């Protein structure tokens, strides 16, 4: 009863529909269809129409997430605002910078370490 019927060929439309239904989750799609991930990726690679449908679903999910992000920004959520500026505002300078201060001569310190010299 719990076995998957492997005699029925899963169509590309069934894969694309399930992928969308499962929110772009490959593992959940494969489990629901009784196929392994390797088969999913092989089918996606070999069939442009399937690949296009999967990409369309991915783009729709990103659009949805961006709309939710904007809702949070409009509600005054500072974390969402900072995230938005760090990702979309990079060209305007909204990036985190890490500054490293190096003191001494790294080569000289390495040579002392190798030769066992002490200052």
C-alpha cells in the first residue's frame, strides 16, 4: 500500500505543478511524486520547458518574498529596511565594511617565528 507505483511515468507538467504546490522545495516535490532528487535534476536539465516552468515558479516566489519584505518596511520594521538597503542599495554605499588594522611588519614577524629569534 505504501509503495510508489514506478510503472506510471511522471510527466513534466506534474513535476512543475507539484514544485509550485510545494513552494519550490525540491525534496518535498520529489517525496510527493515518489522520485529521487537525481531524477528531478536530470529531467530539469534535459527539458527546457520544465526548466522554464521551474524558473518561473522560483521567480514568482522571489516576487512574493520581496512584496512581503516591502510590507515589513512599510510597517516600520528596521531590520527589513536595513536588509533592503544592504542588498538593493549597495551602489549607493549601503554596505558593511570590515576594516583590518595591521601593525608591524608581517614578513619580519614571520621570519622571527621561523628562526626562533626573539625581539
